[in-house]
């Protein structure tokens, strides 16, 4: 079957017509009659994303999307550092190779400022494209959703939220006489110092000298110990 290119605007209209949440992997959404007729049968779109486990889960929903719209989705997955470089190259040079991309929170501000992303509200609010009440910004967790919002414009939707968890070895705590699990960063630091020896590291965390790791990990500790990157975000973005 020949590949037929679909513009970004056409893709957004088609995705929201069948429920944008289903297209981005949030939840299953009832399909209205027009979408059931597979209005974009025979068309193909290309998606670029990082090679992350939760995106592989989203990919499992693509057959359902194709069944409802007729659109085939071709996915290119790259290791995150390569994805970031490739995405910037593709967007900056406006090659049009990809119709949709994983909108990473560490890149979204720059992408919005550069005009790379489309405001989704006009599609969401148009009853000819989206069934009223089917896709609502208010359905998403506020702290995760507002990352993709500027003013009244919504540029993307989160489909997952991750968080850090602390695991510890009870036998090591018992060995060093630690009866209480740390509840603050100060307690965590004191506990790690007490445990740390040549045989056992006091603490181990994720990290690497690359944007995705630094932004996903470092601010947690910086802010946990009372620091911050900006003076008073989002009102005052002066670096501290």
C-alpha cells in the first residue's frame, strides 16, 4: 500500500475525532460514528520517540487507533540522548519527516517558544472534531498537565507520571543500628554517611551526564536540600 502523508493539522483532527486520549494512551474512548467509518483509511503517519518502557506500552494501543481511524502509525524509537538530538534537528530544519513526537518535559518550553507545537484547544472545543466532554484538560493531573500549557493554550497531554522511590536493605540498617527509615533529605544524608564504607555504598542513585538524567534526577536533590534553579518560577525565571 502506498504511503500517503498526513499533515500535522490533519493528524490532530483525526486523533481528536476519535478521542485524543486514546491516541496518546491515556484511556479507551468511545468512538463516534464518523470515526468508525475509518475516515483516514490508507494513510500513514510517522512518530518519533525515545526508547522508554512506557512508550513501548503506548505502542500496544496503536492497533486500536488504526482500527478506529484507518491510519497506520510508523514508530521510530531512539535512545533518549539520540532522540533529543534528532528531534531538535528535525524540528529546527522543518524536514516534515515526522508527524508526531514524544513531547519531553525538558524540551517543551523551547519547542513552544520556537512555534513547533500546535495548540490543541481549538480541536478539543470544536464539536465537529471532538465529541463534547470526550477530551477535557481537567481530566489530567494538574501538576503534570500544566507543564504543557502556556496561557490558555494546551500543547500536549501527559500520558504518564513517574516518581522516585527509596529502597533500603533491612539487614544493613540493622547492622549499623539504624532503627528509623529516613523521612527528610537531612536524615537521608546522615544515614548514608553512617552506612558508607569501602564495602557498602551509603547511597546509590540514578544519574548520567546527559539532559534527560540531569533534569529527571538532579532537581530532586537540589530542591530537597533547599536550593532551586530559578528565583520564583514561573513568575521570575532568573537563574539563582
